[in-house]
């Protein structure tokens, strides 16, 4: 059987869901985009103040019945062998987006992130097994800020064969992203048949959306581009301070967006996500790794699974500033708890999502391997109970030469080249290296590997021309 972790009982989930429906029906949610209001109005929703929509239970239930479920959902990749499916629970990690700084892998100094950093990081992520979804871990600070998203999409598309997720701004952002990925896919038709990108859609708690996000969501819905649909309220700031109250509000915001997405295009794909988090009331600093954050990831994942949706949760985003003991504890605790229910988990950022350290990619990849091994299903049958082997070896014997051991030890015993399992003397003789030292060495090896270009120079130039035109149109440069 597969191990499970629940903070909420079935009756808890049902009660919270009912509260969320009541919020949408009696409190409403702001959708400040004319097209969204027209769609809701046509569907029979009540609208006040030209932006606040009261959504009744019938509309929500109709939408939930139409939304694509886990067994029918795939995050496509440019390389079909790297497609991500959700019918079976197989947790992995995804690149979080939009950090602004990196720790230089050669000097060790923190500095603004550049587009060349993004290129290197995407290439590293493309080679690591347990990073299932790629994306812009950092937002380049050496490009025109007006078109940062365009540069990020272009660099990711050129350097990974995995599914890519990232931020998009309004209708124009989605259309230009489609143009860029269609070049890599070979044609617009080929891309739309297997859309290998997804876009972040973030609500604006409490109970609101911003216009650009709404426009982007509706445009992606039309083209069956998956959306990573997230509500990220802050306990006691943009949501009630109680965890059930926050979950009810966050779930309501997600349900409101689901309803709109299915009115735009029944069956439009989405991944259920939540950045619900806490805040230090003394300093007002946000925490992305506290105990309440871990509880919220598990509980919000339960809400999404109850609806049979794919689940993405931010679970390895540490408050720690460097790859130290705090970072390790936060990675292990929140990552492990989330992995019981989440399918893909945002990772590989430090300092509450602001900093990326190159060797952290290698570190998080091995942490995910560790967690997956610990959470794998345990199959109990005559072969695994091994009575005949126990009888053969008998009292006082050993199993080192048993054929049963040779047949099963690789699948039963996890091995890592990164984590140290030697004794003190062996560790000292090998240089007394910390886990970051070893991860950095592997990072250098990955950076030195000969890179096989994913797209042709002509395709690359065509993608760049889309970015240049957006920069000219949007910033006048």
C-alpha cells in the first residue's frame, strides 16, 4: 500500500468546501476584466459594482464536472519521454520562478541574476532526473524589465526538452509565448496538439484577481494550455489567521477561477496549487518554510485531490539564506510532508524565493530521490516476506550471499553519491567535504558537459525576433 498523510478528515473537507461555496455565493469575488464579467453575466451570475461576481453553487458544480481529471491529464514535454502524467502518484519537483539573485558558483557571492545564469540553470535542470518540470528559476535582471517574461520564455524554450512553466502577462504574453513554442515544436498545429508549456495564474487575496492574470488565464483556457492555478493568502493578513478559514478562502478563490475557465472552454486543463503561507507578526516577513506552511501544503493538496485534480505545491522554498542546516531541515520536513499528496513541488530557491544557489538544484534533486524512496508503496507478498529465504539461512546465518539479496537490494536500498554515509575517517580522507561542496562539484561537471542544441540557429533567431518586437512595442526601445 502507499503511505498517506491527512490533516483533514473527509467531513472536514466537505465542510470547508461548503464554506467556500457559501463565500462565492454570498461574499463574491472580484474579476476586473470586461470579458470575464460578460462571460459570468451570460451564465447567470449576479454582478455588482462592475467587478464583483456572486457565483452560485450550480455554476461551480457544473465547472467541476467539466474540468479535466487526473487520469486524463498530461503535462506534455517537447520530448515525449519526459511527459508528466498524474494517474499514479509519482512525486517530483518543478522549477519555481522569478528569483532575482544568484549565488555565483565560482565566487560564492550573491549578485543579480542574469540571462546567462538562467540559461545555465535551465540546462542543469534538464539533466536532473527528479526535476520533472522546468521553468525560469530566476528572472534576468540584465534585460529590459518590461519584457522579462519574454526573455525568460525564450531562454527556457531554447534550453530544455521538459515541460516549461512560467509567468505570462495578459493576452499579448500568451500569444507571444505560443509563437515562440510553436517555432520549437515545428508548427503552431504541432504545439497546440501537445502544448508543452503552462502558465502561472495567481489570485489576488482576499477574493480578487488582477486584470492581466485574468486575461492570461482566459487566453490559455481557449488554447487548452494548462494553468497552474494558485491562491496564496497570508494568515492574518490577506486571509483569516485560522488555518481552516484560510483554506476556505483560498479554495473559494480557486473555485471561482475554475468556474470562469470552464465557462470559457469546458475541459480546459488546470493544476491545483496554493501558496497559502504565514507571516512573522513581529517583523511582517513572510515564511515559505514554517510549520504552518507545511500543514497548509498538505491540507490544500487534500482539497485538490478530493476534486481529483493534479496537485502542485511549493514545498522546497526555504527561508534559509544559504544551503545550510536550516535549508536542509526545511527541505526535508516540508518536502516530505507535501510529497504524501502533491504530484509536483516547487523547489530550488532560498531566502523566501529570492535567491538561487547553483548546487541547490543538485541537492534538491537528491532530496527528492530520498523522499520518493521513503514514500514508495510497500508490497507485501510471499516474495517480499521471504519466509523460504529466512528458513534457508536459519539462526546465526547471514544473507549477504543469498540470491534473494542480489535480486532485491538495488530496489530496496537507496544509494546517493551526494549524501555521505561513510564513517568519519573515510569522510576525512576524501576531503571532509560538506554536502554543498559535493553538490557544487557535480554542478561544475554538469556545466562542463557538451551541450546538444535543442533547436536550430534559425529557430533561435526567430524566437529572439518575437522578444525584440515585444520590447519595441511595450517599452519603445
